[in-house]
C-alpha cells in the first residue's frame, strides 16, 4: 500500500466531509459516511489518516475476563501499540455502544504514539478526559462499562463495518463536525484534489450568498459566477478546471 | 391565511415550549411536540414563526442525480428562495437522518432572506457552520451526505409530518432549548396569550421556590399565592385573569 | 438501611464510573450502568447518593389530567418533597422520553431541599434551566410535554428499572461525564474503597503514559510499576493493598 | 373489586379488539392497545378476563440465580399458582424480549388452574408447545433464555405498563388476532355492551359490502341502512339504541 | 399514463420479487424493495398492479375525530371507492404501525371493486379476516386502533414513501412471499420481460442444482449451461437473448 | 478440532434450546442465544451442527457489482460449496436484514451438499421456497434484494457475531421453535448430556403438571418428585445423576 501523500493529507485537512460526500455520491458511492458516530472531541479538530482497524465480536463471559489484559498480545492493547503514526484507529463494535471500546489511558497512549484519531461505533469511557485530548475522537456514545462486558477483540487490520460503512485497512478516514467519511484508498488522491477545489469554490459561493446573491446562478454557479470565482484564484488558479 | 400578529410573536418569544405543551395538553392536543429534533444552534436563540413546509420522499437513484440542482425550480432550492421572511422552513424527511436535508450555503441564504428558522427531522450538513448562524436551527442529526442520497424533494407548502408531529402550512412553530412545538394556526393567538400569562406566573413561582417555598400551595398556586402573584403584576396585571 | 458513610461518599466523589464499572464487572455485575441517560448538566458536576425511586407507568387519558397536580399526594410531587437530603431521585419512565418526567420548578425545589441529583430514563423539560442548576441531572432527552402526556406516577421507593439497569431504593447512584452507575447497597462501601485505590493507581498510570510509557508493564501494571506507584503514596499509602 | 359478569364476558367473547379500540377512542382513550405483542397461539382463540399482573425489573446477576426458583414465594412462581381462574396473567418486562418471562411448564400449570390467558411484552420459551395450548397467549417474541437472564420478578398485582399500555389489576384484557386491548375496569361493562351492538352492526355492514354496497351510506350507515339493520335484529333488537 | 399491458402483468405474475430486485440492482436501483412490510395474506397469492397512493400525516386530536368518516370525501374512504380496478392501494403511514390504516370492511370493499392488493407501512385491523381475502395484502403489523388514532389522511395519488421506498402513482407494485417491490413505471415493461426470462433460467438452474450440479458453471450459468437451458426453451425460446 | 460425536448430536436433537439456555446460564453464559433470528422453516425441524461461518461487511457500490458472482472464489459462493456436511452455515450480516444473504438456489445447493442448516442475522430471499426445504433455516427477515445491495462477503470460518451472540467456527448450533443457541465447542458434550437428562426430567414434570400437580415440589422437583422420576427411567436411568 502506498503512503498517504502529504499533499493529499494537506488538502483533506481543509475539505469538509460534506463536500467529500457529494464527490463520492457523484461516483456512485452512497454509503461511505459513518452513521451514528458523532464527534466526541470538544474542539473542532479536523481528522485525516489511513484506517488501521480493530474488529470486535460479542463478548463471551468465560473468555472475556479481566485477566485477558495481562496479555500484551490482546488485540485491543496491540492495536493501541501498533497503530502506525498518522493512522486512524477504527473499531467495529457492531454498533453496540452499551460498553466502551477504549478509555482514557489507551486513548492517551494512542495519541502519544502519533495516532491521528479514534473512530468507534461502540462507546468510549473516561469521555470527559478523551474529549480534551489533542487527537480527534468519534464514538457512538459515552459508556462506562469495560469493553469486556460486550466486546471480544479478535482481529487487527481486516476489512470491517463501522456504523454501516465499509472500512478497508488503508482507506482514508476524514472527520469534522458532521462526522466521519471513508475514502476508498484507490481514489483518495483524486477525491482530495476535487474536494479541495470544490471547497474553494464553495467558500467563494458562501461569500456571495452572505453578500445577498440568490441561489440561482450562484449555487450551483453559472458561467459568470465561475468566471468571477476563477478571477479570485489568481496564480493558484490552475486547479479550477476540475470543478 | 391571516398573518402572525406582532403581539402574538412577541408573546411567544418569551414563552417556553414546556408551557405551551401544557396548554395544548389541556386542550387535548398531545402530539404537537416534534420528537427527536433537538436544537443545533449553539446559542439559546428563541424561534417563532409560521411554518413553510418542504416534503421529501425517499430518493430514487435514477432521478435524484447531482444535475437536478441545475434546475432553480427544484423544490429544495425553491423552498429556500421562497420561504417568506419571518417564516420557519419545516422539512419532512420521514425521520431519516442518514443524509442531510440542507447545508451551510442554503441555510445562510435562508437566513439572509429573513427566514425565522429551520426545522428538519432529517440531517443537516456543515453543522458547525450552521450552529453559529444568527438563525435558530433544529435537526435530527449532523449528517454529511447530500440530500439526494436519501431524499427526493416533492412538494412545497403541503401538510407534512415532522418528527411524529403534524405540521400544516401556517401553523406557528416555536422553538427553545427543549425543542420545537407546533401551534395549530387557529388557536395560536389564544395559546400565546395564555402561555404568556402562565409563564409570568411560573417565573413568580420559580422565584418563590428558590426562596424555599414548598410545592404545596405554590405549584400549582393556591389562592394566596395567586394573590401575591397578582400583586406583583402592578399596572401590567390585566392579563392574569386568563391563568 | 444504614446510611451512606461520609467516607464512602468522599471516595465516590473522586472515583470514575468507568473504574466502578470494572470493579462491578469483576464481581460478575455487568448491567449496572444506566444505558441511554447522558448528563444534562453543563458543568462536570459529580453525583453521589442513595437512590430514592419514583415509578411511572404509561399514562391513561381519563385519569392523567392536569387536575391531578392539585393533589399534594401525587407521587411525582410527593417524590420532590420527600426525597431525603443527599439522596438521588431516580425515575423509571420505561425509557420513554417523548414526555418530560420533571421540569425546572420541580428540579429547583429538589435542589433546594438538598437532593443530590436527578436521574430519569424519560425526558426533562426546561432543560436549559435545569442544565445550569447546582445539582447534577441525567435524562434520556430534552422533552417539552408534561409528564401526564405519557407517564402516570404510581409508586415511591420501590425497586425499578432505569435505562435497563435495576435500581433498588438505597442503592448508591454515582454519576460523571460517562453517565450513571448503580452500586448495590450491600457492596457499596467495599466497591468505593477498591475504586478509590484503583483510581489513584490509574492516575499514576495515566501520568506514566503521558510521559511516554508503553502499555506493556504499565497498564495493567507489572510488579515494578506497582512498586513505583506505591512509593508515590507516601503516608497515605496504606490502602494500596486492595488494588 | 366487582367480578366480571358473565354477560359482559359473553359479549366480549364476540367483540373484536378493533371495535373496542374505536369505542375507547371515542371516549378519549388512545393508548389501551398493547403494542408489539402479537398472538402466539396457533388457533384463533379469543381471550377475555380481568388482569392479574406481574412486574419485572432488570435482573441483577448476584440475586437472580437459578436457586431462586427453590423458593415457592418467588413472584413468578407465585403468580402462576395464584392467578385466579378466569383471569389473564399480564407481565411487564419493560418490552425486553431478549429473555423469556415464562415457559411451557408454567404456562401449562396456569392453564390447568383456569387462567384465561397470558400476555407479556417479554419473551416466551417452549413457544411451539405454548402455541398449542387451549389457552390464548400473547408475547413480544419467542425467546429461549430463562427469565433470570434479564428479568427480576418483584411485584404481584400492582399497576404496570405492558407494551406501552397502562394495565391496572382488574382491568379487562381482551385479545384476538389483532392483539390485546385493555378495558379500564370502571367502563368495561358499558364498553362491552356498546361493542357488542357495534359488532352486530359491523357484521351487517360487512355483509352489505360483500353484496356490493358502496361505503357511502353503508359505512358509516345512514338512516336507511340503520333501518334495514334494525329490521334484521328481530326480537333481539332492543340493544341497537346504543349504536 | 399508459396502462399496464396484460402481457407485462402476466409476466410479472410469475416473476419473483427477488429476481426483480436483482434486475433493478443491475440498473443502479437499490431502494425499491419496501422494507418491513411482510405479507399478511395466509395463502401465497401473487400481487401485480399499478400504484394508487394514499398519504397520511400524523393525526391531530381536534380534527381527527370519529365524525370525519361521515364525509364521503374523506381521503381514506375516497381511496377505497376510487382505486381503479387492477390497481394496488399503497399507503404512506410514515412507518408508524401503532394504529391501523384500514380494516376488514374497507379491505373487502376494495376487493369487491377489483383492487389488486393493499400495501401499507402502517397497521391493518381485523387482520384475521383480511388475511383470508382473495386479495393480497401487506402491512407492517396487525394493529387494532382506528387510523384516526395516529394517522390523518391528506392526499390521493401523490408520490409517497412506503417502508423507505419511493412510490410514484402508476409505479408497478409486485408482491410475493418475500414482500413488495416497486418498479418505476417507465421501465416496468422491460424489467418484466427481463425478469420473466431470468426466472425461466433460474427455474432451470434450480432444477440442475436439485439434481446435484455444483454452483460453478451452473449459477451463474456458463456457456454450456446456457446452451442446455436454451435447448429446453423450444419454440418459446426467442426471449432468452435478454438473459 | 474434534468432530461432533453422534452421541452428542443425537442428544441435542431432542433437547430444547430453552433447556440449553438454562444450562449455559448456570455456567455464567448469558449471551449465547441468537436474538432476533426466528425459524423460517414451516415445519418444526430441529437443527444441530457445528458452525461454519461467513462474514459480511457493508457493501461498497464500486466493488459489489453483479459480476463478482462470476468468481467461484467469491466467499458467499465458496461458503455454500465448502460448508462440510453436517455443519450449519452461520452468517454475520451485522443484523442488517434490508437485503438477503442467500436465496433459494444457494440454500438448495447447501441442502444437497448435506448442510445441517442456515442461520443469518440478515435476510433470506425466495423465502417461501426456502421455508419448505428439508433443512432448517433461520433468518432475521424475508428480504428480496440481492446480498450485494448491502453485504460484502469477506471471510470464511472466522469468529463472528450473529444476532448479538458470539459464534466461533466449530461451536455447536442448536435450533428449534424458540430460535438458535450457540454452544461453545469445548463444553458442548457435557452440556448436551446435562440437557438430555434435564429434558427427560422436564417431560416428566410437564406430565405431572398436566395431571394437576402444583409447581411447589414439582418444578423445581423436590426429593420425592425426583424419586418418582428416577423410577420411571428404568434401565435407561443411569444418566439421572447429572440432574
């Protein structure tokens, strides 16, 4: 798998998930937004990074005992210690948020290791604490019970479902105030570029709207609006052909 | 349809939805509160205005393509451009918040045009941005996907359902921190007056409670409490007969 | 029933619900966390106190009329006036949050009377107001309709269910940013002690993690980490044997 | 509490729950139908009888162990042995059907004792067996786990909620192929009479419709249709005045 | 709108909804199956016919009183009396099956008038009776309460949503044991033909599978299997080119 | 993995899932019943066999196209062709039954190959047909859409979740009219024996109950009842010591 280029990462850091959703929609991809997993982080941190996945199945009482954490190879603990810097840890909890999938200590360790964010369709515990970390986090609910109560960690870095979206390892996760969207790895670069240009246009349009322009002719833009937009691009304007 | 009088609007700007819910309950109306649609706006803006409605049905992939927005007569776009100033745009998304029903540009345009608020039992995208507008908004969830992903706009200004409540065009929408309630147009003036007086009483009662008064005799108020309340009304007191 | 000792209360005021959940899990108790009932209070107030319960069944239109509040023996009103100081009022609304179970006046009266908190798996109305009280509150949703719309109050201080957890009168309710957990009365003192010690250890561990320590050997702690932890306890260290 | 008269019982044995729902609706009672609890019984047995209630709260692992059944005073077992002949056993499981609330042996014992039916918003186990009993049963789901897995029996013959409907001991439970409806005890006799007459009329109307009559004038019936209906009543016709 | 040709109707009478779903899927239509609305009819009657729609919004207590049925123009009653013979009556109840959308008398009248079926994402009352009619019916649940309890009828023959699927008047509704699927009117003829041919092939394949053929080469069929299939078609074989 | 012995299989063919659920409950296993997955098969076929698993994640439109079935290595098709005779095919669809996970042709092929049953928390299509097979099947719903609409098959024979229960390959699946329960492989033999003996006792108890015996002393049985039960065992009685 090729790395996420810094160019694509930089573009995605300023593109909204709304814009990305529309670009994926135009390509026939309608199910890449992670439903039911809002931002926990209290500040509007943007999240971008390739997915590193952890899969849980329902817990079984006889094997999911507190002792399992003594094993450093336990998949949840291993996920925290092996998620590559710059990657986003994405957890499949089958949408069951009646227990946590991680807590404050693990989230902090992930942050220290350079993890770019945590996304889970289960719960997170120590949520007040995690909400203040310098790493964006998204979860289905705040939930105090330990993951062992409901979740049995089985796999690292396999394809998973998260909040009804498919997530393949290496897919690019992008998060903002609307939530998290999954960019298939193979089209992430082009989607990022198209989104970057589209968002510049949308900023211009929003500015026009704020000044009193009507939707007609402005959004979507007609030829004249596009011409005025291009004029604002100045020497960086070359990318606008992709809009 | 008669206009919403400024007197009624002024009264409703200071009456809580809780008080209005009780007044409707006393009239046998139990289903006018819009369930599952909390305030998105970050500040405690109050919302009052007649309903202007937009109805969506589920999207169909072959007709709900990105090109539809080129048509200025597309019902969603037309709703934004025709919602009368002072009115609230209310959208029926059948409670499906897996896609947005509007985004930052459209919400901004509505605000600029004088729209008094937006209420949707679907999602809103660019939610961080919309939350900071000087126009109150209420939605079922933050959701990045474009409305075309799930919603096909069909009608303007027909009776709709929104979050299990019936909404007829012209009904008076009132929103605060508890959510949104729908006042049937025909009784809005009298409900507003009764609510206005009731809220004055409730403020007095709350004050008494804060000073240590027990519920008995204070809430609901007995004769003596009512007498002391009326004494506080002074020259504005005439309306208290309605309590 | 024996009182909640100030020692236990003090300990629980600093122990997280996450830690308590794990301690209960180790004792085989997996269902004591109240699902779906997040904190309403805007500041991070901690909640500790014995449960005083109020049970609702579904409302019946002919008997749940506005007049019932004229009766000071109405169970909801009586609950507010009789919840003992330091206790938490816990309400069973069968998870139906389409109506409120209390509002601003009642919550204020409870606070004035020394109530330690309110927990309900129904709604709360006047939520902006209640969120600012100096008493922690937890509810399933903000909801304007009066309780009579859906809820008929029947019993005080009987065993109830709240958000899928069993709550017996006198059980110790503990709430923080993750939500609320129920400590069975008979084991509350020992759980509080164990939790208190465990949380001191977790604080130490978190500090180590922040300094860059890996999970292995630190969390869960090995002999060496425990030794260093015990060294930090100094003269307060005696309790660490319980960890 | 007065007994259910055999006259009322006989009438209710031939009145549909649909007709009863409409009669209650006309009296302002909209929530008496038990939602989500279909008939389990394989044959179309009709059910009529006063409610005898059993209340469950969520189970707690330390007290809900298999040994509790050794105690003949355990509320579930006691309910089976004390439900009066002719009564319907109604169970409040908070709508949680992930475990059973009774099984084949207990249901058989209830039937032998003369129980008129079982209604539960939890599960029933040994469902194939129970479906063939000569006693009508209604449950939210077939579910193998023992009640102890989720349900802790606490009370007999207190007001409960069942499937969102309020059920007071002594209320008259009526069940058919549409499900179960709850008649408040105080109005059961008059509702039964009105329903009995209404159903005779509806049978006449259905017959007319089968012969090709249009809805207009037939349903609801106009004067002429009513006249023809009354003519069919012959010597039993006196009750038709209540229609 | 052009009529449904008898040729297309005849083809659809023998094509499964499963086959039709796959054909729509191949055209990019993924949301045409009506979720959560199983067959009520006890016998395996097939349903085919153009949609005639009825739209409900949530009921309002002051206007949805029993008297409304005196008006023969009430949309629900008018729907029953005007649904054209051979058409399917499709009702939008916003997925709320806590009340009925029709009962035995109305369903019988519709059948007598030649209605080809009833589909509703609300409830049906008198369900035992309706299940035995010679007209296929599909509903979300059996439900005794009258439609007025939850549903206010507003429109005839407008686009609606039913069970998350879009339904436009004139779309072809097809129902079997798997449920109901909606064929957009414009492509119904070609989908019917393709489905007819596909189902002939699937019958052949199923026969091969029953005789022990493996999936590989049989399903999907390879050249050789297709050749043998075509040989079975004999003089009717011309249509197989569409497979 | 050791095979399922014919002795254990024979015992499980006559033990109810209710009895097995109680035996697992006594061992602390409370989550082994597969919630929300009722029997589809129209006759009361019993199901017993080791689990062979298939894991789906959410579909992605660009890779889940109809062409994938051309590949005989597609996991769904491979599952059907490789499930060992006597095994039960268990599918993890994340509880999403809005699309099928298999249809009539595949289910028939599985039956022909000796598959002991199919269990899925997704849908099944061609359900009328599958319901009549001589192989027991269990699914969350009847659903016409092809699996590609929602489900992307990824893995064979890995641990999965099915209807909130954990399923490890080789676990013993047992199904009857109450649904399906999962016996962990390691304890299946002893649970089968205990269940077999327990069910003999329950049959005896049921017989006593039918003759009029009260619960007390009969269920659970006291010494005297047990003595009489043992007397009925005659020469097969040796196993009763396990009760």
